[in-house]
């Protein structure tokens, strides 16, 4: 029945006059085997975001990679396939909820000397590192005029991550940051955002992320369940403003965060003209 409903939704979307094709890749990881860095709310965040993309925006063509399916190989392969399919005027969403980390930069393209990375599912340490350079190489293949929205509730630079706090009892964060082995972590002052190209390759996507490069993104007990604070706030904004511009969505989001309990400031990275773009229109 669920497959039939998705198929019908997809057919209806294709025939909606003036609406572009929309696709999504939703990735979430709670389970990090062999580590002490398991998370609690990422999979729930992902499922809630997926439902919002379907029910509010009609995005029925979705790929979800959860826990052991969210490997470096799978993420890159699925993202590359969706990038290839997304044509001028169409939309692709890449949502990620999980840990992030960094490794020393060896290519010389990072001002802060760090390559930012997603910390993905893998049995071996080396398999858990998905560099921003690798993601950028895939994103650079996006067709001219195609729209890519990246939503990152995670560490997308060398200095931000998710932490767990109880919303009702105040914020006493338990760090879930995955720092490189043998390296003492110092907050990055010049960290580049997740997926942002260098000056020679202008940004070709829109990034909305959970916090600034020197802050943490938090998990908290919201509605009797652990959820990402940023994801929860963003979903509420999207549901209430389904036809708003990117700039308006960010403006409303910033009235929700930072807050008295959660000192995280969502970030928006895009070309100036993209702020006037109506989401998924």
C-alpha cells in the first residue's frame, strides 16, 4: 500500500502544472559500531524530514540511507546518481543527520588546514571518513540551472557537532564530537562550510546548517523523544512556510535559534540571488 501511494504521489507530481521534478537523499546515523559515539535522534530526524518532504512538498522520489546503509560508498553512489538525474529547473535535497569530524588537509585548499568530513557508518576507522572534497567532486557535476539544497544537522566543519542535552533540565551538553585520533581539537576560526567550493569554483548549491563553525548542534528531549533541535525547528518552519523564499525560511529559522537554552546559530550559504528563490518552486 505504501509503495502504491508513493507511486500515485509521483504520478500526480509529474502532472502538476508548473511544478519541477523534486528528489531527495536522506541520510542518518545513530549507530557507530566499535565506538562510544552512538547518537539517539538522527534516524528519527531523518524519517520526520522525509515525511515532511513528501507530505508538504510532494517529494516522493526519495532514497533513505540509515545506519549500516549509510556507508561512504553508498552515500557517494546515491548522491552521484541523483545529481546526474537532476536537470535544469529541478530540485534535489541532500539531508544529513549524524556526526562530523575533520582530518589534516593535504591538498592545500583549506585555509584552516583541515578537511571537513562526515563521520559515516563503517567497521574500520578509515571507512568512516567522507571528506568534503569527495562530496564537492560529486556536487560539482550538478547540471547548470539545477537546484541542490543541502541540509546538515551535524558537524560540517572542524568545530561543530551534535551534543545531547535534556530540554527540560537545562543544557549540560555531553560532547559527541569525533575528533581525529591523537589530535587535540581546537575550534576552527576559518572553517569552510560543508560542501562549499573554493573561490575558483563558485557555490552551486544552497546550504542550511545547524550552527556556526565554532558551535555545537544539539540533540534534546522534545515531545518525549530525542530529536535534533535544528531539524525540529527547521521542519516546523518549512511546514508553516511552504511557499516562502530561501531567505525568508532562514529569517524565520533565526527567530527560533539561537535560543536561551541552545546556543547554536543556523547558517545559510548560497549565492545572493538564491535567497529570493521560492523553495522547491
